[in-house]
C-alpha cells in the first residue's frame, strides 16, 4: 500500500499529467497502467479513474481534499461564471489551502489524517485578518480534536466522510472582527491594489519608487474596511480565467479537475487532454 501511495501521489500532479499527455515522459503513467488497468479493454480515462478511487481508499492526501472541494463546492453548488477558486494563497504569515469566492470569501483549511493540528490556531488568526468565513475540512481521525479547538468560535467544520461526501458538522459564521486593511492589501498584487486606489481616489500616489509601496498602503488604510474587503475579493476573483472553459472542464474526469482548473489551460490544451483520455490502452 505504501508503494501505491507514493506512486499515486507522484502521478496526481500537474507536471506528471502534462508530461504524460505530451508523451515527453509517460513512465509514471505506464506504472499506473500496470497497476490499475483491468483485463478488459480500457481507456486512459478509466485507468486514471481506478487509480483515483484507490487514492481515495488508501491515501487521502491534500490533493484528494482539494479536488473534492472543487468538484462538490465550486462545480457542484456554484457556477464558474459567478464563482472562482484559489489555492495556496499567502495571508498574514500563513498559506491558506483553498478559497472559494462567491459573493463572500470562504476559506477552507484542510487537515487530512496525515496532518497534525498544532498550527491551526495560528492559521485561523491569519485567515481572519483577510476573510470573514473559515471552515476546517478534516476526517474522522481529527474530528474530535478540531471540534474541541473550535468550540466557541465562528469557524466551521466539514467532515470528509468515507463515502467522499462533505458533511457539515458546524456551519461557519461571519467573523469580521479581525479584518486588517494591511493584511488584505498584502494579498494583492501591484496592478490590483493600484486599480483599487485609482477607483477610490481617481489618482495614484506621486512619490518616488522607494516610498511608493508604503504610500499605497497608507492610502488603502484610509478606506472603509468593507470597501477594502470587497475590493480585495473582486481582485482575487479576477485571477481565475477558467469561467470560459466551464463546459470543457466538466468533460474532464472528476479525478483530474483540480489539476486542470488551476493549470490555466487554453482550449487547445483541453482538446489534447480529452483526446488522450479517450485513447484505449
């Protein structure tokens, strides 16, 4: 099982998928084929589906959690035309796992059975400086510990069940008390915070480059905090360019959607991937 786990973890990465589809290095996929193809004729998509099912049974790593969130929340509950997801976003000294923006910004912090809970209090403190809603997604091994840590807080709890459903144990409540203009400003890239300031002030600071960043932050800190928050969410949402490819993404097997969503694929990339998946072994 340990060997399979290592093999599966290495395969379900964007670099491995791209190398396989481009046929520049398909050695890892050939190992997946040997391990997971059945006796009857199969397509590449079927082999990947079987491999992903094994990942879900034996080794629910962070990719499995993120992929489940993307499929069941972004694609299952929302629409890519009105919502967007981001991952690995630095916020106030921590890096959040998964963020869905759909009018509000909902942070999902993942605690798999392979993780510990030591950093969770500090992570919550970081995320609440930029976002109002935080939910911890975990499995049964951590449920009791997470519930104890989050007692009397506004954080939500979701249990990823053995049947790969998302069971809401505790609904996330709005928590605006810790919002920090500085933390929100620092999540933005230079063109993003410049666009906010130009919109609100109709101009940008006219200082030398050495003082420019500090002056932009100073201007941002003078804005109403809700204006800052909404402007940040709008800017972050614009980073996702996947809405135009929603129909194509839904043709991609469930097992690969998180990789593809964040890959920034163009239409020709989708076509090449779908052709590869349809090929028989």
